[in-house]
């Protein structure tokens, strides 16, 4: 049996959404844990707006569409 080891990294985002600096990475998997009312001046004023900003960025990247 051949075992292939590949490097793996777990990266925590800073602000999240389209303005996060981790958007330069090309992940093979992404997970969303919790969303809170932080950075509302950039991401939105409600949990729904903040969640939409995060999900929109993930979908854009996985579907290969420009921002």
C-alpha cells in the first residue's frame, strides 16, 4: 500500500467575506463555523448580511467567477 502525504493547512480568516486577506489562497475545502456581528462597517449590519458576504465570496471562488 502506498501512502501519499500532502501538506495541509488550517487557516483562520480575519474579517471574512470578500475583503479577507486569505482570499489569495486556493483551498480544496472550506468551512464556515460561526458568524457574529463584527466588522459591520464592512460586511453588513445583520447576521444575514454578513453571512451572505461570506457565502458569496466562497461561491464566487468555487465557481471561478470574477469578483
